[in-house]
C-alpha cells in the first residue's frame, strides 16, 4: 500500500471512529443526539476548507453535508473549552497517524535503496 492510501485510511479512521471515541473521552459528547464527534469535526474541517475563517452560519451550512442539522445558535453553544480540547485531541491523533504512515513509507523506501546498493 502506498503512502497516500495509508494516510487516507488513517484519516478516515481519525475523522470517524476515533473522533467519536475522543468526543466521549474528552467529555465533549455526554450522550449522542443530533451531534457526534465525527459530525462536529468534519463540519469544522469542511467549513474551514471552504473559507479561512468561516462564520457560525457557514459552519452550520457545512454541517448539512454531514447530516448535522443544527441551528447556528445550537452550534455556537458547542464552542466551549471542552470542544477545544476535543478538537486538539483529534488533530493530535491525525498528526500522529499521518507521521506513522510517513514513517512506514520512509522505511520501505530505505529498504529499496539498500537492496539496490547491495546488488
């Protein structure tokens, strides 16, 4: 598997299962209703990709693509210290998994170089 496929697979797990687990671990989600950790983080991610500093309304519209139907006021209430901790944990997990994918690629690349040198 190449580095891009490995990184893509890592990001899928981070922004889905890992995000839901981290949301519960950090206390961001106490009980699941409309919002889950994965829906919240992907809403912020896709809103940020569309505009550098999106408004709460823009984030709300971005949430529609994640089946997150919440008012701008409801989403605004979610921006707390706990949500900041949750986002920080998700970003740390994403970074660590990406670096692991990169390290795996680098190890395979170095092995190929060593094989060529010893021929």
